[in-house]
C-alpha cells in the first residue's frame, strides 16, 4: 500500500502541478508507466530526444532504487539513453551515489492568473 502522506508530500513539494487523479489517469492511459516496490513507487514517461522522465518518486530509498532499476530497463527498451528528474535540493546527494548528476539549478515559478 502506498503511503498516502509521502505521496501528498511529493505532490506538494512538486508545486501541486499534478493531482493524484491526474497521475492515475495518465498511468491508465499509458502516457506514464508506474513501477512499484513494496510501498514505494515512481512514475516515468518517455520524453523527446531519447530520454525518460521521472515525474514522481515516493517511498523508502532502497525500494525506490529497486523500482528505478526496473524503470531504467524499461526506458532502455523504449530507446532511452538518459533519464531526467526535477527534484528538491535534498535529492542531489542521494542521487549522486546512484550515478545522477546535477545539470542546473531549476526553480519552479508560479503566478496567479
């Protein structure tokens, strides 16, 4: 069972640009693919330029990395040669040990309409 609090936190830290319903609908439609390990999961899709995009990552790190290994295999089978992920600063140290590198310092900007 997915930890609802962790899932909500991930959505909140991502700026609530997608809702739980949006993510479920995207997974059902096949636009994104879900990978699970115990109570951890991640959602990925294929982007342009042979890259897979990690949209959301939730759970305990050891389980997340097991699910990520399966996601990498899937991405390679789809023709991907790299993966991208936009996340909070705290991910940098953890991801560096997994072969990721920080490309730039993106920020999420918003304004009321």
